[in-house]
DNA sequence: CGAGGGTTTGAATTAGATCAACTCTCGTGG
DNA sequence: CCACGAGAGTTGATCTAATTCAAACCCTCG
């Protein structure tokens, strides 16, 4: 459970400080803006906290804001009328949200762990973007990166077996590990249900598949939220099909 | 079979003309550049033609070029080692390709119908982009649009039934119809195999599902490459699940 | 006319879903 | 401290949607 040293006061006077000292800055598009101009960005940002389990973007709502996630983690998803859900991604510190061109959000977002985020007015942000080409470039790079990830996920969802999907997921998670964590140790803040909805499977299949991988000595599962990769090589091979 | 009035001569002197008179310009990111500056763009463009069935981007190859598709249509896809294929999108006139941030292409591209395309050196293009913020903005918009489409496709691949997938595909195709075509008439330049690899299904399932939709009076199939939507409303409902 | 794609249809098979039971964990309160 | 309950996770048995295997059926083109 993350604890925030500086609980945000809604409507509190904005200052440059939160941006300069933001520990998500290095991972974020914001670091395309140098210290001296950061104030322009900071005065647009409204910081807010979101509890675990709370939805902070609702698909179909007017897309007024950009978001920058500065702490915690969240899931992005789309829902069908009957409740079927597809999680399109998990996002962590430094991730930028709300690039949508349309007037409404194309997905929902819900905090998995307590989240802190910077909210920017879309219209003001767009105006600002004109003055910061480096920032815009960074956004373009991010979008391109996400597009590549999305294509990889389409391959997974369209063509991989359950086994390959779970292996791919573990493989990707182990690569995306925040540095300074034990090698081959994967933290899974999301539930099995979330993993299932991300991989286009059911909870049961995810659970069974994990158990089987454990039975084969590829991984260990010391607790439900932690996986140790015993054999990264074989896992990678499995993931690739 | 499209016939090009002006067969490109490789190495032919580049002029502004091909850009000014390009009939893909209206659909393309290029129209963010006004007439007087178009020359800057034109001098970077190398026009080339690609036959149907020919691959013009190979996954894993060095990503040296951007492409702008000015005629014809193509499929983008990823392959697994054993030949499984996921088509991540079909692209037509006006589509921009090759935004990848990494040093290599993340997907392959193959012409479905004869394709004409403008090739731009990535490095030169990026340099140029600095002088044309409107162009860069347009790229960002495109990327965002594609990201939204990709999320929709993930929902389809992860959570929709075969019936819903085929209905969604027909629905989307009917919306993306080039204007000036008969309402409710869908041209399908791609094969059943391509559709299957796009929807994460087999050829047989696609064929069976189409037949069933026809049996139910939702569509007509006057030829393999043409579908008439009899009941767009019910199709849309089906597509949504 | 016949060869060879692409497409359609049918029968058998199976990976994963569904349904159902059980376990584990963890927080609450007696 | 332990009993209890609720939710998440696991495991087993059955079922089914879609795949696989197999056989026509078309078009198109030489």
C-alpha cells in the first residue's frame, strides 16, 4: 500500500515544486520540458489521488482531460453491454493517458493500486503543446510505442494458445519490471480476473495454466501476487510459440 | 485492377507536381502542409508501385522509411515462427505507415491490390517535421486514432464470438466505405484467409459465419468479394454483442 | 477442357469455457 | 486467541464453440 508523503489538497495553490520534484518525471513525457519551462506545465496540472478500485476515466465520457500517472498502477479496459470486459493495458508511473482524438474517451481506467495523477485540460494542453515541440514529439513516440504493443497484443489475442498467452504475459511483465527489483521476480498487483480479461481467457484457465507452468518447474508462485521465473529462457520460447 | 496513369520511373527527377495533384492528399497527413510549402515534402518523397501480393515492409527489417499509401490497399501483419499470422489492419489510400520508434519495423505489409506509395527517409522526415508542427500534430492525431481502433480490435479478439467478429468486421467495413459507393455495399479486396487472420478465426469459420448471416437475411453475397448489407441495424446490434 | 487457386460445406475433434466444489487468505469481532 | 465470513484463487467434471480434417464446389485462366 503506497503512502503519499504529500496528500493533495483539492484546489490548493499550484506551484512548480510538484513537477520539479516529481519522481515520475524521469519516466514521463514531462521530462521533454526543461526545468526553466516546467512552470508552464506545472500551472496546468491538477494533482489528484485515486483509491484502489476506483474508476477515474469512464468510457464514453467527454474527453476533457489528459492524465499523467505519477504513482500507483491502473488498468485500461473496454466493456460490452453484457459485461464482457477486455483489458487493453496495465499502466504504471509515467504513463500518459487520454490521447483520444474523439470527443469522448474510448476506454475506462480504474486504479489497481492507489494512484496519483496529474490532470491537464485537453484544450489548454493542446495550446501549450504548440510551444513545446519536444513534448509533442515525445507524445508521438509514446503513441508509436503503444501502437507496437497493441499489435503484439493483437497477435496474442488472435493467435496464441492459453499457455503462450500466460507465458507472454509473464515474460513481458518480467521485462517491464521496475529496476532495482530482484531479477526474475514479478509483482502482479492485478487480480487473476484482470489477467484473464487482459489475455482474453477465463480466471480458471489463467489459474490452471499458472499451476501447470509451476508444475513444470518454469515458475514459482510464493504468493498469489508474486511469481518467480525459474527458467526465463524456456518461458521466452514458450511465449514466442 | 487499378491502372496508374503515371507509371513511376525509379530515380526520376522529383517535382512538386505529384504532391499537388495527388488524389490521396485529402485523405492523408500531407494536407496539413499548405501548397506553398509542399515542395519541401515533395522533394523528400520517392514514389513507387507495388504489385498485389508483394511485400513492401518486412517485420524486423531496419525501419529506414516512412510510407504514405496513395493508391490501392494493403494488409499489415505479424507472423509467428510456425506460420501463424495475425493481420493487425487493412490500410487504404491516405494511410501513413512506419511510425515505429524502434530501429526495426514491428510488422510486415503486403499489397492486396496494386499499391502506389510515397516513401520518405525517416531521418530526413523527422528533421522536416520540426518545421511543420501541423504535420506532426496530424501524425499524432493519426496515431491516436489508430490506438483507439487497436483497442476496439483487442476487444473483438479477446471477447467477441465468431458471429460478433464477422458482424463487427462487416459493420466497420461498411462505415469505412469510400464515399460515392452504393450504400450498404461492401467491397472486400482481401481473401477469406486474410479476413480470418484479421479476426483471429479460421477460413472455415469465416465462411460458415458469412453463410449463416446470409441464411438469416442479414446480408447478401453476390460474389466472394462483395457483400450487401440488407439489415444494417441488426448487423450493428450483432456486432456490439 | 482441365488445372489450380479460393471458397464452401460436412463430420470429427479439442482447447478452453462453464459449472461446481473446495481451499486459502485475511480481516473482524467475540 | 480463535471462530467466522467473504472474497480471491484453485481444482475437477462436463460441455461447447470453434478448430481440424476431409471433401466438394466454384471461378478463372491457360
